[in-house]
C-alpha cells in the first residue's frame, strides 16, 4: 500500500514465496494522508519512493512483469513478450 521499506521487504518475501509473475502497480487516486488516517495508520516508516521500489524489484526479480491492466484472453494465450502492451 505504501513505498515504505517494511512493505518493500514484505513484497520481496511475497514474490519469493509465491513465484509471483506480474504486479499491477496502481495508485488509489486519493489523498494518502487522509486515507492512512481513516484506516488508523499513523506511521508508515521510512519510504523509498515508488520509482526506486519498482527499479529494485525489477533488478532482483527480472522475471516479474509490471502492468497496469488485465490483458485480454487473446493476449494471455499469445506470446507475452510480443503481444502484451507494455
């Protein structure tokens, strides 16, 4: 949910344990301070920035694809590297 060091480490663990193959990076389009306050999060810890988090994940797990939407069944059945809109 955030770009904190703690959540980055949890994401790395999840990728290793589940053999995750794609991350759909999305934002909530909502004020993060308001939202975190509403769910009772008062301290997110040290943050690294989303761009750096994505770069580090890509460096450590080059097989993990980044996307933003669900591909159509035609693309799923095709060649991911050729047919998927990157």
